[in-house]
């Protein structure tokens, strides 16, 4: 993740990964903290559409 944050590489995550990660974060940390962590991820990674070719 450090390489993505430092623009050494481009980080891409699948669109459906966001909902999965949110689900687990919400169960562990609560809705507000889960949203904060997802917001942080979205500032670091690009989101690939489910049908997008990489």
C-alpha cells in the first residue's frame, strides 16, 4: 500500500471489494469508523468497474 500512496504504482481494487470490506469493518468497528476507513481507501485506490478490463 505504501507504493500506491507514494505513486510508485497505481492501486486498483474491484468495485465489489468496497462493499465486502465495508461489511467486515462495520461488524468490527461500527458504521462511522467503517465509512471513515472506506473513504481513506478511496483516496488511495482507483476503483475498477466489475466489467472493466485491466
